[in-house]
C-alpha cells in the first residue's frame, strides 16, 4: 500500500509539472505547493478509504495520517494556492481531476513527440503552376501556386520560403487552413531560371521543390541603327539601308548578298520567327508595278548548323538565293552537306524543260524544277535546290521530275510577293510541326516526323540572275533566344 501511494504521489507531481509547462498554471514555486496540497487531499481521500477498511493509517501518502497537515504546512481542509480545496475532494473527484490534467498534458506531450520524431510527420510541397519548363514573355509577372500539406502536425508550425536562382527571396502567401500558397515573381529577367520553394517544421523536418522556367529573350531589330559588327557579318551587296531596313541585292543582276547573324547562334529546338519583307524594282517600299514581269531571283531566311568561324567556308559554297549549296561546290571544297533549314521566297520560276520547248516557267533548261510557275514560298532542307529529293552525281535534280502532290504541304503560291508592299511573315517550329503565315493568313502547316531543328547561324540572303530586284527585310524578331 505504501508503494502504491508513493507511485500515486510521483504521478501527481509529474502532472503538476506538465500543467506548468503546457496549460499555464501558477509559477514553479506555487505549483509545487499546489502539488503538496493535492497530495494531502489524496491522503485524506485515502484515509477515508482506509477508515472504511478499518485501517486508521491507510492514508500514508508521505507518511501523513488522515486528517493531519500535509507537508507540514497546509491542512487538508484549507485552500491551496488560493484556489484548490484539495481536502474536500472525494477520492473519486480527485481521480477525475488527475485524469483531466493527464489528458491535457498528454495531448501536449504527444505534439512535442510528433514534432521531434521525423518518422511520425509527413511534410510535402506540390507546385501546381507553372508547369516544369514553361516559357514566358519578357516583362510578364509569373504567378506560382501550390499546396503544402502536413500529416501528424499543424500548418500553424510550418514555415514556407521561396528563392529565385538561389539569390532572390520571394514572399510567399500561405493559407494555414488549407495549405494553399501563392507567390508572384515580378518581371523576371530574360533567361533560364530555377525557383526553389522550401517548407520546414520544427525541429529539423524540411522539404524542397524546384520549378524550372524560361523567360524569352527575343532578338528584335528594326534596323534603325547601324549594325553591331560583333553580331552581324555582311557579304556581297547586302547592307543596312540608312532608311531603316536591310537591303540584300540593291537591284543588281547576277549577284547574291547575305547578312549573317553570327554573333549569337539561334538556339535549337522550337522556333518563333517574324519579319517584314518588300521586294520590287521600285526605289522605295510600297505598291509597285514597275516591270514586275521581269522580277529577278528572290530571297531566303536560312539556319545553318555551323560554328560562326565556319561562316567563310559556307559562303564560298552557296549560290542561288543564298540558300543553295550545290554538290559540285561542296565536292570542290571537300565539304559534306550541311544540316540546314530554309524558307525560300521565289519570284523567278525555273524548270528543267529545255528552252526549245513550250513552258510556263520564267527560266528553262535549269537543273531543278520549281513546284509552280507563279511567285511562291517553299520550305527546303540542307541546302538543296529542290524540295522533293536528292541530286544525282552531277548535282542535277531533273531526274526527280515535277514536284508531286506528296510535297504540296511544303510550299504555297503567293502572287503578291513582288508587289513592293510590306508583308509580315511568321514562321513557327513546334517540335515536328512547321507553320507559316503571311499577313496573318495561314499558308503552310505540316508535320515532318524526322524534323530536328538544330538552329545555328542565321543568314538573311537574296540572289538575282538576268533580272534584278530590291530585296528588303525589316522588323526581324526571333523569340526564345536566351543565352
């Protein structure tokens, strides 16, 4: 009986300490006295219980007999710490008070154990938006949303922070009821970025989630200022006209000219390209009907998978509208065919048909066949002259015959090509899909499963034969050129 009473007294002392720590009871000294008072009350209850059993000394909590003063100071019937009448509690009521105190303290203790035991707490972060690898436009705010969840703990004790590129702290708004969070990245700089969002709960449970995204850094040039010689390389008669555009052939005959954007190769992958063009025999852009029947040549936008230092060797083997690398020239220079992508705007149609035979084409007796006799736009690959196959050993494409309907999605007629007015072209490559529009009118849209756009050095080129033309380019924009 003495052993049980001692254990009961120790339990009461422990509960009193927990009451101080977690429930906000009186200070440490008062709490100790309160424990003694409760213990004395317990002794009284035990003495009463012992009286029923006929044992007058059964209230032996701390060797204090029933009805005597507990801890040598406070009588069982007096008020302890100005509040608890321990001595008037029955044994059942005292037990109920201990049970209540134990439940409250136990809850707090369980919380502490949960926070200190990483095996019992699950903390996670989910970033709902933006998706991984997304691309955004410059000067656009990016809103990030997600969810923080915790099992076995409370969101009240979770801290969340965000950092952009390991250097810029981003404020996070966290709803502690649902765990939903929001943050805003204000006008991020162009380029590739990594956002880190971290959550932590005491003492040492931490999680992190990363999100990578890109802010497009387009190359834009309206050619109002002199060309940067570290970025642009001019060949042939190609110049920047002082009136604010590029002029590629200056209405000369039997020539080719090109401007290479060699200082910053175009990135591989997807492409978003826009530019304005005007071609005619008139000195000024604008509607022109001057001698359109003798329009000469055309121009091309080209992407060559070469290093900038290989540009000179490339120029030596190009011909046509600045987009063709004939087999004969490649063989002379000991070069292999170069991976390349070309948009060709042609105002002079050619055919393999001998000049002695009737024809609708401008030229005759050539080494390749155009898809049509009218002004047109074609997509061609790897420096070829024809859109529908490889040359023979002599470099001629005539063995391929006319362009079949199988390639009809790679070209489009555009009769207005040489009317002198400004037209706006927009080309996109999205994976294996190529789309081209002029003046917001869709003209080409096709899938090429084998397409792997490799980017490279951009050249804006033009060429002429027996007839000349002005070939003008302006307002060039290439998106997603982050370096």
